[in-house]
C-alpha cells in the first residue's frame, strides 16, 4: 500500500462525472480528464479505479454495478488503471465509433484561416487514436497535411523537427495571411470606390439644370426662351433695367422712391373712402312706423311690383 490522497481530496479537484450516453468521443475525453485529476491529486495506484468509478452515473453506473455483482467488489477494484480504461473503451467506444473517430482524424483539415481551432481539434483526435499519431514525424506530417495550401508548402519546406515547431510556424504564417487578406480587401474597396467615382464623372448627369429664362429645372428647349427675364427678381416679363423692385417704382402711381404698400396716393384714397363710408353711415336714419301712421302718410310706398 502506498500513501495517496483521500477521496475528499480527490473530489476537491472537481473531477467530471460520466453518464455513458454522451458518445465515444465524450468517453475518451472523460478518461483523459479523469487521469489528469488522478495524477494531480497524487492518488495511489490501488485507489484510482475506486475513485474514478465513483464518478459514474445513470447508464454508466448501472453498467458498473453489474460488473461489481459479477466479479465482486474486491476483484473489481484490484484491476489497474490501464485495464480499467480498456474496459471502459470496450463498453462505450465500440469499434465502429473508433473507426468514425479515425476517419475524422485522417480527414481533418484547416477551415479558412482558423489555425488555432484546427490545432485544438487535431490534438483531441490524436489523443483518441494514439496509434495513428506515433511516432512524432508521423504526427508532424499529418498536421502539415491538414493546413491550408497558402501556408502548407512553406511549413513543409522548412521541415520542422518537432510538432511544437510546426504549430508555432503555422500560427505565425496564418497571422501573416490574415493581415495580407485584410490589406487586399482594403485595396479592393478603395479601387471600387475610385472606379465608381470615375464612372459618375464620365456619365452624363441625370439631374436637370436650372433654366436661366424660366428659373425652373427642365430639359430641352425652354418655352420662355423669347420672354424677357429679370436677373434681379428672377421673374419673367421684364429685364433687370425695367425691374420696378430694383428701382423702387410704385406699381400704383408709377413714381419712384416708394413701393405700392407705402404709396401716399393709395393711402389718401383709402382715407377718403373710409371717411365717405363713415359719413354715410353717420347720416343714415331708420324709422319704425305703425300701420296707422303708414295709412296717414300718402308718400310712403307700401308695395313693390316687378314686371
């Protein structure tokens, strides 16, 4: 017996539980994470299977309970960690699932310029199928094959000796490729704007100009072409020399020095009419007569006949 961590200390490292229904990929990842926790917590070899199997739940727990009943707890917990992993893989990672993961690993390629995501997924698959990722030259060759064509040939020509060198070089080249594409996009945008601006200059303008004669926008011959046009008041019918607005000619009396609203003659006429109207109103009288008074006065007209 070797001195290791307690189960409480093992749980303090927050290991992940496993239900068994997550799929083959999740099962392999669970074994990988649990093994890392066992190493970090410095768990004793004879306690690894016991601690790890206590993380089972639902379908996985039911399966493990059948093993305990068949072999007995003492015999079940005496197997080592490698044997335990083989049992778990045999149950939750059947051959057809492993074949599917193998095909994913062999056909895994970098999408666009997302090198970091490609690298993360590549190593996840590599851990699930270790026989295809060993020795290291095979892993390097497999990694380079999945890179995009813009950087694949460069990395291959450099011939990196370790997988770390290949990953670092691929990330560096990808960053440069991203910057180059962004610069090309900016150049294309500037070129497009320049071409559209140049096209607008060469094409005839669709906006109609303002006619000097009519002060309106229209195309073709102006109907007011032979009509005089005033540049001062922007109206037709007279020239600038004849414009009464420019010379302050009164439209009422025709004299200069004032305009119609302030014409003294117009004001005098208005006052005269007002006085006449007021006088007529003042001298007017209305009388109310009774029927007897009307019969006594012979000059009053009582009936009007229209022929």
